[in-house]
């Protein structure tokens, strides 16, 4: 156990961009701490109109990935910096379709990941994705 005083020299940096939907609750789109970026779960909401994309899981996933891309760009990085992601699905039967769109953003440089089926997601969407990336 460390008995001395601990001084944190890294500060928390809030990342928000108009290229992704504004938070719908008390959180930020992303937080950078040191060399790590923590991105809040993104849903298929068009940031320009506030419209929720529904009806086609591939279109929904595409919008989620666009939102994540905007946040990564605002932090000065891209998908090659993503270390881990979590995919939340309403229906695991849509896994293959989501995986197809998601995978197109990474190729052979995919991060660690888990995918879980959930009982509900914000605004009744079918998919939400969060990420952790290195700066």
C-alpha cells in the first residue's frame, strides 16, 4: 500500500461535437483522460435533424458508426485508435447485419469487443455502441 500523497497530473477533457447527437442526459459524448478516450454509447440519431433512424438495422448501425466517427475525429483520432467497443442489441438475431456494417469500419484492425442483447435501449432504438480508444 502506498502511504504517500498521490497527485493526479492528468486532467479530464470533455469532448463534444455537433457532428454527433447532443447528449440526451447528464453525460458527455466522450471524456479524454490521459491517453485514453471513453466514448459514451451512440444511438442511430441523425445529429443534424434529431431524427432516430429506424426500420433497417444496417442503416441504424451505419448512423451509429458515423456518430462515433465524428467523436473520434473531434478528439483528433480515427477508428484505428479504438481499443475496445461494446455493442448493445435489442435482438441478437440482427448480429450478422450489425457485424457487417461495424466490420467495414475496421477491416483486419478490429478492437476487442463484446456484444450483448438487452431488454431496452434509449429512444426505443435497436442498437447502441460505445468505445474506448487510445489517443
